[in-house]
């Protein structure tokens, strides 16, 4: 049993290197294809399309030769800052095995240095949590205030900080030793939290008027049901269906008495509720701070309006 385990483990060890080499070979093949395509596009003068191909090739299979071609592509495409820093990387990468490449790269680095465009991010007042980005990449705060080489063209500077309004500025950098400065200033932004009460206490007035209005409506309904109860009781008393004291009734009279009692119960409940709401609304109105726009709320009650089963119409504005 032990021998079988050892043999299996040994077999897996033998298989592992070829698998790793297969993965590496695939990446190398892709890198070579991208490099060849980038070189072909450079020969056609399409540097804008060639540079991304060479960038991808360098990521898959880093090499001094690819760096040197990429730096040349950047330079031909007008990306002077990218070319300048990539030539430096190429000089370092090729110093041991290709000194002639390194010398060429250093020469191009020196030639580009005097014509580099530079951008300075100025921050007059630093705030806690300040984050500044250039074209979507976060800038180290050590770079603030320092003229940094940058490729000519349009760039977007954005900044944000807690409690501050977002900052955004587009700047177009000219080629050939251009110098631009973007001053990042953050203004106070909207703060999250409870909303301050409106001046004059109109919130108290609106709430009070609304509650008081509901109380008036309830009182009106209670009064209407009280009148209905009295009418039913009078009908029962004046009819031949009940005795004068309403203690003895036939079926028809009993129905009238029951209706009167139900209406009276509803009347009592709604009148008590209405009185409570009206008093509560009045308290809120009186509690409103001085200077509140009391004319902002109004309530009216009219009787005899068509379309209301109780002959009552409530109107108002808040």
C-alpha cells in the first residue's frame, strides 16, 4: 500500500512541470502574437493601435526588447511622459545582456527630458479624507504640489472628501515643455442628518391644523348621527308601533328604536374622538414658535352642500 502511494505521488510530481510549462507557453505565444501585431501596426504608422498591443505583450511576457519597442511607440504617438519613463525601464532591464539597447534607451531618456509637459496639482487647504484622482487613478499625496511629467492631451482631475462637494476639472496639456497647474479647492457640501425645522414653525401649524381639521370632521359626523338618532326616536314615539315611553314596540317600531340606539352610539364615539383631536390640534397650533405663517392653513365647514349624505362639506388648504 505504501509503495502505491509513493508511486502515485512521484507520478504527480512528474506531471506538474509539463502542466506549468504548458500554461507559460500559452502566455508566451499570446505575448509574441501581440508583439508581432504591435510591430506591424507601428510599421504602418498606426501608433495609437500599436501601443496597447505592446503593453499587453509586456504584461504577459516582460522583456527588455518589448519595453524598448513600447517606449518608441509612445514617443511616436506623442505620449512623451510615458515614453520617457518606459525608456528608463528599458535601460535598466537591458543593462546586463544588451548594453547597446541600454545606451539607446538612456539617450532617448535624455532627449525627452527637456520637452516633457508637466502638471502640478495644488492643494491650498488640505482636509481630512481628501482623495485626488487623475484620469481615474488615485494620486499619492506626496505628488501634490510637485510638477509631474504627463502625456499631452486631455486629463480629468477629480477630488472628494467627507462633507465636501465633489471637485472635477478637465485640463488640456499642450506638448513641448508645457506647464499647467490645477488648484483643488473643495467647498462645503450637503450634510446628512436631521432636516432643520422650517423657519416660523410651520411644521407645528400644519400638523395642528391637520389634526384639528380631523377633529372638526369627527365632531360634524358625530352631530349628524346624533340628529339621526333623535329623528329615529321621534319617529318611533309618534308612530303606532311603540308606546309613548318606547318600552313596548312591535317589529317595525323595534327596528326604529334599534336604529336610533346605533346612531346614538356612533354619535357618542365620534363626538368624543372629534373633541380630543380638536383639542390636540389646537395645542400644536398654540405651541408653534412666534412668527409662524398661520395663514398657511385654513379649514371651513359648510352645511347643506349637494353630494354629501349628511349635508356637510369640509374644505381646507394646507
